[in-house]
């Protein structure tokens, strides 16, 4: 049952202005007149297909629930992967995992290149054209440590897009990322943080001291946090929950204006899908954290010096699903509670029809 909906019709919304008041935090997709959401020329994702992906993430969230607070993050990951893999295999699509989690953490994973869905085995030739060919970027549990510790912040999250729309990260584990709800917030990842914040100040009409910058608390990100603080911004350091902070920096009602730093590569593609649908900014480039990772990127023909923008990371409209495991606050209208003792899961979605929050 739906318990919340934020929808802005394109015709009723002026650029840069939210329907309620104040600067608009992102673009919400216009509602389609038909019951089918158009995601671009390569495929059509129907409401039934959207629901199938929602159901799959909920199966994974329920599988993790008994392990919340167990202290065993690998068991959390394993339960989610097994459950999600089984659920995805029942979805009527020709599906492919192009971005998956696990390998960099030596944890259970959905493998890059892994095929899923009932469609590939069920179709032979004539009916194949009517089957949606989709790619997904997935993290069976973003926040495994949070789930294992029994604290808020653990979610099952995936992004679905037409085949070929999500950037294949190859062997990359880490990306340097810049994310903001403000369109064209930055021109380069090499731009000084102070310059980016000055631009945000002008665009938002707020002093730099009124801007919040989220940085994952890791030694590799110390300079980003220091530069933001030196410029006068509020800095929110966080241990885990890269996707949560990025979404809070993109959504209407969010409390973060800019996310900076080096974090997981898979989370970056999921974030790019949301940024595309919300009209925000995202820039990213490979940021190998070891010589072996750098060598793998080079062998795969990937340029660590190249910066990718949002639409290179996700080149077509996507459907994004977040199902809560231990509870998460994405901002106004998107506060998700933990899985209940009865197995009820709180889910947030973003697609061509806007955002919804539902229980199931």
C-alpha cells in the first residue's frame, strides 16, 4: 500500500523551483499519461516489471532480517545475495548484472556479467523481441556493517536500465565522486573545493556556512573534508552508507548539498542512475587504491585519468529501488523503517513516474 508520493508534473514546475516553495532540489520525472513508463528507445519497463524488482529487493531484505545484530557481516551479505539471486531469476526479463558488489570486500556477490531472469530460458526466437533486455547495478546490502551491528543505514539497493545504459566498470573497485542536487554544480573533479562551494552558494542563495558537505571518513578522504571545512562549509563525516548520503544529496527535502570523496565504484553507478532521474550533478573517475587495481584497470583499457559525467555513467532513464533493512532516512517523505518482525519491508522507488514510498 502506498504511504507517500512526491510527484512534480513537468508542466507545473519551472526550472529550479520546487512546487511547494524554495529552490527545487532536483527534477522529478513527468508522469506518463499511459500506464507504461517510457525509459528510452531501447526498452519499456512496465509497472509489473517495476513491481517485480521491488519484490526481489524485499525478498533479500527479509532474508537478512534474522541476521541483524549478529555481528557477522559476511553472513548478512551471503543471505542477501542468495535471496536476491533467486528472486531475480524469477523476473520476466533478459537481465544482466553489469555492476555488482562483493569482490573488493572478498564477500559474497552477484557477479559482473551474470545473467538472470526467466525470459532467457523461456524465449527462443519470435517472442524475444517483446522481452525487456535490462542491465542492473546492485548492492545486495549497502551497509553490511550496519546490519551486522543492528544499527540504521542498511539497505538493499539496485538500479535497472535498458541494456547497455550503465557504464561497465570492469575491474574497478573505487571511484572518486562528486554528487549534488544542484545542476552543473561542478565543472571538474580537479576544481578546488572552495570554488565548487562558491558556485553552490550563488546557485542556492545560501552562504557557504549554510552548505553541508558529506565525506566518508577514510584516510583517503581526509583532504576533501579538510578543504570543505577550510572553505567554511559544514562537514558531515560518515563511516558507511555511501548510497544513503548520495541520495540525501540529490532528493527533495535532503539535508546534504554536496558529497565528495573516494568510495565504492558500484555505489557510484547506482547514484548516477538516481542523479539522472532527479536532474542532479555527478562526476566520477576511477581511483585505484592499490597497484594491482591500477594494473587491472590498465589491462582492461580503462583510463584512470578520465572523468565521467552523470550521463556517461547512466546513459538512459532508470528505475531505482531501495528496500530498508535496518531503517534509513533519505529526507522528507523518504524515511524508511526497519524490516518488521512480521517481515513487512519499507521500500522507496524512483522512476519515470516519480518517487514512491510503500510497504510490502
